[in-house]
């Protein structure tokens, strides 16, 4: 069925590929993005540290050697975030406008080197030992490090956003692109689902790009060619076997029929019926070996009563109903074979004491043959599989129903089956109603033209 080719989105190959790529993207973005963010922040930190060191060195030179023209006084040489601390940790000198609120004589409350925070504002400090007038004392310089903190937070938010969004976009785009890239596989699956093994297997179309999909479909096509060749050999062998069995069975059947008529021995008559069964089984096998395309129908216009007489001889004990007075355009041998298979299955299901009926009715443009039996009915678990070759619900070979449906379809009709409301199985074989209307010479003339066209004497 075509519906079986449809796959849930979360089970499809393109979704699994897109999911795999999104997981790979997640790992790459996390690792590469984290490494790049680390390098960037380290670079910024290094530049900030160099700026702080340069500022500290400049102020240290001014304080250690004021006569070098670096400043006329000591205090103005200090900026807003610097101070001079003695060995006991007491502030000796501080900027008058310092936002750190340091006064000479105060205990210095901050570490000489490293990060600190004042009223929620981040700073980083560095120290230098002074010489000259401030021999033995320490210069402390700090710079606001808020840009570093802001950069770190911004980089972290950007990395988190990339880790969340990029894999989702990769999953979506990969799924959409996968639909295009794997479209040949989808079309090939639909075509492969339509392949009927009973017929010649057609090759799947190949994409123009010689990629992995092309290689896969090419391999499938080569496999189909081998399957087709193997099926042909099997059908040829089956046909040859059936042909070799046909002649001996025909001779055996004729011999048993004559012996049964001459002696009246019930065992011989029973053996003749078994021979009939084997003969029809070989016909079913021949039908299977030839296939629908190779088999040609030989059309005849016969009376419905003639068809009924044939069936009465083949499957005795059948009750007939409906109108059997008309004419039927068909291949008599094939239609007899199809109805005989249905009646034989019904008789097998009903048993020796059961009832089998065959009704014929004209329904609009269709002739419908209805076969009913009083048996247990069809197994509910088989359904339409009852028409598949070698599937049986009554202990038969499993070919009869398959061949009967094939014959009905070759006549332009159909065969359906199920369980009757009154119990037992019910099969309906319908073919186009080609009964000729008209009387007298007009009817005979049409009859003669049909017989000549079918290769039958008029």
C-alpha cells in the first residue's frame, strides 16, 4: 500500500540526519564559541592590564623623581584612583578628589594588587615600590574594570544565544534541505511500493547527480533485474513441470473414468475425482506460471446452461439458482476454471453433508455469480490476503482464489469475498454482461460474426 510508504516525521531519515547535524552544531558552537570568547576576553584583559601597568609606571616615575620635570608637586601627580601607602598600611598621600574617599593617615582598606569593588563598582589595582623621597613606600593605582565585566557578560549572553538558536536553525534548515536532497529516495520508495512481483519489474529512475543516492538506486535496479530474471526462470521451470505432468494426468483421468463406468467401483470413481483435482491444480499452476500478461483469452458466446452443465460434472452436489437461460460472452475454459475453483473451495469448507449454492443474476451491466456455502466462513485474520497465491483458509493449495480473481479481472470483472450474514463464506464473481439482444436472423448474424472473430466455427 502507498500509505505504508509514509513515515512519521520523527522517524524519517532526514529528521535523524538534521538532528545529528544540530547536535554536532551544538558541540561545535559550544567548543569553538567558548574558545573564541575566552581568547577575546583574555586579549581585553591583557590590554587592560598593560594600560594599568603603564599608568602605574608613569606615576611611579613622577613620584620617585619629581625633579625630572614630571610634575611640580606630589599630590597633583596622583589621579582619582591612586594613593601612597607606607609599610604599616597607612595612607601617606592620596588624591584630593579621589572617589575612593582615602585620606592621609587612614588605614588602606584595599588589596595592593588585584580586583576590588567599591559601592558596586569594579576596580583593579596594581602597586609599585617607590624610591627617592618616598623610599620604602608603595604606590597604589587602580582603574575601573567595568568594561571588562560588561564585555564578559555580553560575550556570555552571545554564546548562550548561539548555543540555543544555532542548533534549532540547523535542525529546521537541515530538515527542509533534507526533503530536497532525499526527494529521489522518497519517489523511489513510492515507485518501489507500486512494483508488482507478478509482473515484469521496472527500473527506478536515477537522479542526475552521481552521489550516494544514485549509487543506492543503481544497486536496487540491478537487484530488480536479477529478481526479474530469477522469476522468469522459476516461471519457465514451473511451466515445464506442469506441462510434463499434464499429459500423464489426462491419460490417467480418461483411464479411470472408463474403468469407473465399466466396473462401477466406488474406489475407482474416487480416484477419478482425485485425478480431476490434480488436473485443475496443474491448470492453476500453469496459470500462475504464465502470468496475466502472457495468457490470452479465447472468447466464445456460450449459453449459461452449457456453463452450468460443465460445473455440474466437475463439482457435483451444487445447487443452482437464478436465471441460466441467457448467453455469456467469455472464455469458457477460463471462466469454468474460476467458478470451479470457487465451488471446490466451498464444497471443501461445507463438508460432505454441507450445502453449496451458485446463483447467477444480471445486475445492470454486470453478470454476477454468487457462490455460498454452509461452512464456518472465512478466517477473520486473512482478509484480502485470502486472494494471495498459496494463502489458504480451507486446507487447499491456496492457488484457486488467486487464479479465479485473475481470470475475473482478465474478463474485465472482479472477484470479492467475505462471510454471508446467514453464515458461511460468500464469493461474488462479476463480469461485463455482454448478452446479445435481438431475435431471428439479426441475432444469428451477430452470433456468426462473433464466432468467426473468436476463431470458432459459426
